[in-house]
């Protein structure tokens, strides 16, 4: 993958690679080195494309025991409770060799001092980078004050900065983002983080923590720094910054007021707020609305919250490409064991009464997230730690199935029912990629009530009416696939529907001249790029490619000779896009291409790895692939 995952339909899966108490669980300084080959294999099997790593900077401690990195102290010191800077670099490079990009956790809203509340060291920042309405500015209530050896003491401990541009945090110093020097300081840090002559950690994405603490304009500056190398040339001249393209960007926009509020008006109000924030920002956002709807539905038997007038209630129902969904994260759910951790928006362990029922609740949420639109995020304990009911294995299968079925962030949803009237039941048909087909070839059910899909416009009334193949199932959830599925005439990516599906017109197929070469997916036989299948129908050339994952960054292109004998590579090309992993062949990926080329004579495939300075071809043994144009 190389494109921005939030800008076009994406098959990516994000994995949050830590929880709140993991430094205690694995031992301080042992996290980076705890990633063994079998754990990487688990990620690959689950279809993971990106791993969200914990904040890397040396950090303060929240509660005298937990050091997850969210109180950054020395930004330029990457040896932390997670491990050493060398171990971090090794982990990021090993992830890349396994086809997984690393996402940096950018905690920019606040810092803590080294010796007092405002002694900002490594890099050395003056105390007036703090907002003047920070609690540290009141010497009466805070005798620690805001003085440090890098600036003259400030009268009465008050900062000379501006008022906060967002929400104030009570546990650290709020940075003054109205001060352009603060923006530049963070941008310089970003440049040095990936610079070859500095920290040299090749992150390909970023997760921006607590963006409610600063303005959208500041966020836009930080997001742009990853992609615009000219910014680093200006801010950090002489640093050897490689042009690593920003592939993943997501913001955490989460107000404390909705932690446990389960009503439709609250969901809609916060949805409007997050849509307003993310509009115009070159980033995705965590879909806290979908998280809250799932938590309320499962905890309180309110499954009707999973349908907002026939479509998903969260950001995935409005801006699916820019939505990152999740069942839980280090703030909302468990860490280490059931019931441990922050649990700020948890599933109800007390209501569950036992670990098996609780695991079933978590599995229902994962089944929803991993079959629906948006870019799903899998939480560390759900995949790596929790084994009750085989939960970790089932989550791994759900990720694998999403990749195998080609479900993308733009997936269409046809909700069949969302109700707790006669048992809890949510059921829906899923169109994996509406840009390719109008067929809903996947079905999903969560809840304790019985249901099975008919994959027709008529609901199944008995077991004999059920259709499709169960591809993964567990307590209170199941996922089916069907080769044809329910055909819809709509072009909307989100299909609103009541419990009785609307009738669709019967499509008639016009006769057309076409040439189709059907090549089943054979082993690539060691080729770095291999054509698996192609078709040429009504002037459209499309197909599938098998690409060996020699490096994370790659460019795959089809070049063709048009009907007039032209080989103009500037125009006669078809960019291919990543479409999932091919674990049956080892370290291979499936890429697809398609374009209305008009008349065509022949084509070949080219795959370039810029970092390796290597290019491979599939030219059909030097003869190119000949196409019979009608």
C-alpha cells in the first residue's frame, strides 16, 4: 500500500499494538523486543496492514505505576518504558518487512517537565510555550510553578503565552498552539523523528492524540509535515529526510460528555460535531459514535441504536472513507485481563456475570466492526491476549475473512433488522466494494436471536430458505458469503433499507463483444509480479495480479498498446491498487486494475520497488498479453 488510506476506498486493517498496562505486563523496557516471529505471523494472518505503536518519547507516570507514554517529557529521548530507540527502529523495520506499516502516536497537546512542571528538556523549550490559563500558572494552588533553566522565571509563575485554543487537560502542561513557534517546534520534531541522520524511525502514518486540545489549523500543519518534504527542508535544513509518504492518518476527537450516554440525540449531536471537525482535514477520525452505539446496544439491549433511519448511526454512515472503527481501545476498554485498565466506555462485565458472556459481547462488537464500512482497528488484547471462548482466534479469523472477502472502507450496508423487541438482533447484507459491483455478497448477524440470510429479496422463513456459506461464527455472531448475493440497483455506498428489502428491477444483459481470459489464482511460482486473471469487456480492461511483498512501498502499473499501435506510457497506463493479502502463497498480495481503454492490442505488467531501486515485469514470457479487440 502506498496511497492515503482515508482518501479512497481502502482494504486496510489497523491494529492497536498495545494496551494501557502493557509495560507492566511484559516488563518495563521489554515491549519492543517482545515481538517474536509467531506474533508477526498472527498479524499477517489477521490481515493487518498497519500497526499503531505507543507514544515513543520518554514519559512521565500517570498513577505511579502506569507509563503508557501519554505524558511526554523528553520528546527527543526515544528510550522509554516501552524499550530503547534501537529496539523501536528494529521493530518498525521488521513490521515493514512483514508488509505492515507503523503508525506514530503523536501526543502534541501537552508535555510535562523534567524537574518541575515546566522544565521542558530535550528539546529545550521555554516555559512560555505553556498556555497562560494552565493550572501551573496559579502559584497559590500550585507551588511548583512554571520556571525552568531555559527561560527567565515568570512573575507569579504565570505563563506569558496565550489562552488555550482547545480543551484544557488537568494532568500536564497545555501547549500554546496560538504561538507559531510551538507549531514549528513540533514540526521540527516530526522531521527529526524520521530523518536518516536523526532518529531514523520510518513511520508511514500518524495517530493524533486529543485533538480537542488544539485547533484544526494546527492539526493541518502537523498532518502536512509528513507529506511535504519541503516543510522539513525549511524547518530542519540539512536533515536527511526521506520522502516517506503519509499513508495513514487518524485523529482522536472524543468529548468526555458522551462516555456513557445512550440516546439517539446524543449520538446525532456528536456525529455532527465530528463531521464538522474532520471536514477539510486531510485525515480520518476514530468513529466514537459507532463505538458508543455498539456499547449501548450490547450493554442495554438497545439494538435499535444500530440503525439510524436504515443506515449505520456512526461516522461510517456519513463519511465512511474517513472513519476508523473499533470495538475497544486503551481508553475505552480492558487492559491485560477482563475488568482491568481505564474502561472509560466499557462493555458491561458486571452485567455479563461471567467471562464467557463478556467475551461474547466483545466478539459481537468485533464482528460488526470487521464486516462494516470504515477502516477497522483491532485492539491488542482482543487479538493477542484474551482466550476465553477462543476470542483471540475468532478475531484473527474475522480479520482474515474481511481481507479474503475484499471488504473495503466504502462497503455498502443494507440493514435487515436492528431490534431488541424479540431478543437482540442486528442483521445486514454487505456489499464489499460498491465501486466494483452492486451485489451484496456478505451477510452478518450479531445478537442472541436466530437469523440466517436468504441472499434474495425475500427473507428466509425457515432453515431451508437459508443461503450462503458460513465463513466465521461464534457465540451470538455469524458471517456468511455468497458468490452472487443480493443485487441492488442503487449506486449509493450506504444503502438505507427497512426490515423488508425494497424490490429491485430485473437487469437485462445486452449482447456485447468481449474477450475474457479466466486464470484461476495459481501459485506465482516465485515471480515477483504475475498476472492472475484479466478480462476485456466493452472496452474495459480489468484484472487481478499477484505481487510479492518484497518491500512495503511499491508501484504496480499495467502498460498497454492501444488499437492505433501507440505505446504512450504517459496515457496508456492503468495503476493497480492493493486488494488484500494472499496468505496461501506466503508473502504475496492481491492487486487489481481496471480502466476503460477503448481498443487495445496487448499489455504487460510492471512492479517497481522505489526503496530497493528494483523493477520487475510480467510480459507473458516476452510476448506480452495479446487482447482480441472486437
